[in-house]
C-alpha cells in the first residue's frame, strides 16, 4: 500500500535505506515517510541468486570430477559414501541402534545423528530405487537450492536484491562449499534455518515455528534457530503485535529438538543428559573452546607453526565478520542465530578439522561481505567472486580427496 506524502514537495531522492518486506522505508532525514511496495518476492526475484548458486556448485563438481579422473577416485563415493554420509545412509536403511566400539573403549553410536536427513533419504529412495547415499545427494541438491533461496530472501529483506544475490554467491563460494553438494545435513539445516528466520522476520509465526522444529530434527545446532524465533517473537510482542499464531509458533519451535533428545535419553536410560552422553562417546562436548585453544597451541609449538597461525587467522576472521554483523545492525534474530552457531562451532571440544563445516550454516556472516560487494561495479564483484569460487572448487576437491573427514 502506498503512503502518500503529507504535503506536496520536490521529488524524493533515491532511497538509501535497506529494502524491507514492506518496501523502502525512508527516515525523516530523507523526506516524508513513504513506503515503496516490493512486488514479486518469489522465484523470479530469486532466480539470479539461484542461477549463481547452481553455477558455483557445478564448477565445484566439475573440478572434483577432473581431480577424481586424475587421482583415480570416485566423486560419487566421496560425496555420498564416506564419513558422515555413511552413518546417515545406515540409519535410513536400518534405523537406530548401530554403534562402533573403538580400541580405547569409546563408543560411536549412530544416535548422535539427528533423524530428518535419513527420513528424507528413505522417502526419496523408496519410489526411485536409488541407494540411500544417492538419495542423500538428491536431498542435498534440492536443499542446497532451497538454502540459497532462503539466504537470498533474508538478505533481500534487509539489504536489497543485489546484496541478496551476492550473499548467496559468497556463501556458495566458501572454501568448504563442496559440503553443500554432499549427502550431509548442512544444506538441509541451512535451508530450514534460513526460511525459519525469514518467517520470523516477516511475522509468519506458524511457518517459523514449524521450520524451526524441522531444523531441530536435523542438527543439534537447531537450538540456534529456536532461540532466534523466540527473540523475534519477544521483540514483536514488545512492539505491540498480538496474534495467537505468535505463541503457537514459539511453542512449536523447540518440539523437534526436544522430541529427539528426549527419545535418545529414554532409549539410552540417560534421561535429559542421554544425548550429551552419546556425544561424549564421540569426543564431542562444549568446553568454551579450551580444547581448540590447546590444539592451536600445539601447532604453534611444533613444526606445524604456520598451520597454527592459519587457525588463529581463521578464528579472527570469523569473529571480525560477526562484529561487522553487529555493527551492521542486523536484526536481533539473525545476530542470535549466527552467534550461537559460531559459539557452538568454535567452542566444541572435538573434531577440529570439521569446524569450518560446522560454520557453514552461519550465513549471516556473508551479509557484510555482500553489502560491501554491492557497492562495487558488477564486473569487478563478479571477477572477485569468480576467482574465489574457482579457488574454492580446487580446495574442495583437494579436501575431499584427503584422508580426514570434512
């Protein structure tokens, strides 16, 4: 709906404010308040972002294919039948109950893996005849596109279409972006998280709550989505919004994570702490980053000094980007979500090589980058992102052909 100026005046200058769901909202310093409605928030508006995402992912797969041809490795196996993807496929095939006892006595139980991805693998495999690993790749492709669309929608809501496209491009071109094409849960989780946040920012509380519940069935960090929805609801309530959908969405949001954690506790006999015991068997926990700090210190004190310096630089970069998110005054829901994802990734006590992958869902970190790139000429921004995407594709192929799990 148009809101006409209170009195005739000279033409208003182009809007410099972020583009919101309602349009461009001018401040008093820019002239009389006026809302320019944004039409077509659907597929056509997101199409450039989806095309860029698909192009970057295809580049990564092409490089992986060439690398595999030279090294004698199978890209399909690397993407769908190694590391976590094997655990998900086994859950899809046999359900829960499988575990591996290591020589040290530690128990790796498949209860550590949340159920939504295996359920979807089973759903895809049943009518198609695909293996569960291949079905996981199908889920990853669809979820990756949904995640890209959701990231675009959230960025477009606050910073405009150009920044939305660039945010998706930056997210796709991350060094660990190849994980977006694997039978892992990161793409699925990011899709659910992005659209839950979009729903919360738009005041679509039932949608936000249902998607947050889905995120809670996908990864332990689903708690970040729940917290973000709650914060958005509190702020909306303080702002005067009153709707039965708001408390309903708030109540729906934690149901997915709570249901699975309670089920694991009942199955293991560990009660509320049962899931933490399962994670402890894998060497995972939350120690405030102490184990990670010792890991970095060990590198600095050894011949791997440069690797230690690189780890410090990587952590500093992540924290700097988050500080930029705060300075950018991102919506509180985004800051809460991103902050929890970053904290859980950096402060976990195990699997240090997987930390870059665990940070993949922290897509709001890309928004300051996108806004900065949006100020550049299109050719310059495209050249920089293209170079980064090419380097990411090479690194992804190298990473997957390595010996350690991503």
